[in-house]
């Protein structure tokens, strides 16, 4: 079962990346499969209740980011702005919601912030090196590729750590009682 879930998850992440790089969007049908795969991936390490609790916290973080970006663009333009489909695609947002199932809260925040920064640098480097005028970023695709890299590293060096905040907390000096 372990290998099956990983293979399916890798395949779905590669499909997500391909679709987003090719068409700057992902098909809606992939979202429930991604969510199911992330859930099955996570319940290997934690109980379903713990995974759903962590996902709820992670969702609140994604929602907070979404709201803060909406407020930022609304203040900037002096009128209410819906950033969905203008600044961020629905597929990107739904991908982030699915991703909430794959991590514990501290790991999720570290991954998401790192992935967004790395995606920005990759996009800027692509614009400079290839001299393209493309304005859109294949965000879900880049984050999917980065998640594949994280899964490979996690599987190779520290299995089960994506669902465990204690490991990261101890690394940064926060100790649980």
C-alpha cells in the first residue's frame, strides 16, 4: 500500500505540473484525486482525526494568505478586488487546499512559504534567461515539482517527518512538553 500511494501521488503531481506548464491551468477532475492521495499519504503516519485537524489549521493559513493578498490588492486599487482568476487561478488555490492534507502545520507553513519564494525566483530566472514576456506563473505546477523533491528527500532521509511538527520544532528550538 505504501508504494502504491507514493506512485499514484507522484503521477498526480507530475500530471498537475504538466497541465499547469502546458495550459496554465489544471483540470478540475485531478483535484479530488489529489486530495484523496494526500489524505491516504498522511494517514500512514497519523490518525485520520489528527490529519483532518492539521489540515484545518493549514487551511486557515491558506485562507489567511488569500484574504491578506485580496486586501492588499483592494487597498492598492482603491476598490474591492477578487484576486481569484485575475491574480491567482482557481486551480492553484484548490491545489493549495489539497496540499493542506499532506503536512503538519509547521511543516506546511515552511513548505508553502519556501515554495512560493522558490517559484517566484524560478519564474523570474526563466523570464530573464529565456527573454519571455509571459506574465502568468505556473504556480501549482512549480509547487507540485517542489513537493515531489520534498517527498524524495523525506523518503530518503527522514521518513514520516512531513506529518510531525516535533522534528522541525526541535530543529528550530521550540520544544514540546
